[in-house]
């Protein structure tokens, strides 16, 4: 079936990956990166009651999540990990202009576009102004405002419903393997983008192949 819509993650697609930033932050303070990722973000290929997951579902505040994460980081004798320090390392690279240009290309080709992001309500005032959302996208699904987060199948289904397309009429791109797997389980075409800016052209080429642009 013809692809009619492209659904984009935000972090890791339009700006540098938060997972890559977490790895760099861990190395800078001498902490095992896998430990950092697990403590701060939890098992990201699942949807659990980890504090970060609850934050992204809008169930708790950023400050509450911070307190829980800092407490959890020391349970087994590890160092105190403050997610606020990690957040300071995010967003320094600016927008990926080639991905923004691809959105214009997709829309020029008659496709619908949307953002589907796992995010926190407190971050909206920072990330939303980075893109001309009304110009580039038909819809924005923010996990913290809809009470669901990737890879929960329901949030993919919500994004599809709001665009008015079926799963096999849409392609999804994300930098988290678990989210890409979740999208494919729902029936979407899906592309996993690498963590480096040098991976962007390859991901765009893959999108173009699926779409036929």
C-alpha cells in the first residue's frame, strides 16, 4: 500500500540523541554508561513504572522524577546521578537541517507529517520553539499530554488515528530500537536512525526508499 504519512520522533531525529548525550556524560564523570542509561531512563524498550517513564506519561513532575532517580542511583552503592546535570548536556548541537529539509520534501510530495515524542510537560517550552511545528507537521503527539508513551502500541495507534491513516500507510523514524520495534509490531514501516549526525543521510535515504520519493 502507498505510504501517505511520515511520523518522526523529536530527540535523536531533529536534534542530537539524548542517549548519546547520556553516554558522553557518564564517561565524563567516570560512570559506566549502561548504568547511567538504566538509572536515568530505565529500560527504554519497555513501558514501566520507572520514574522517567512516569514523567513521560505525565504522571509525575520533573522534580519528583529527579528525586526518585537520584535516590535509585545510590541504592547499590553507586554515585548520585542527577538527571538535571545530564539535561544540561542535551541540545547543544542545534537542529539537523537535512532532516528538516526532508520534512519539507515529504510535505511537498503530498504526505502528512507528525511528531510522536516521549517527552516531559516541563520540556515543552524549550523543544517546541525549536521547529516551526504548524508549518512542518499536521499533528504533534506528546506522551506527557496524552498519558501514554512509546513503545505502548496505543500511542502509535493514536498518532495514526489523528492523521487518518492506517499503519501500513505510514512510516515512523526513531533513534530508540525499542520504539522502532514497537512501531513495527503495530504494522508501521519503521526506520532506526543512528546516534551520530553522520547517520542522518542514511536514514533519510531509507525513508525515501520506503516512501518512493
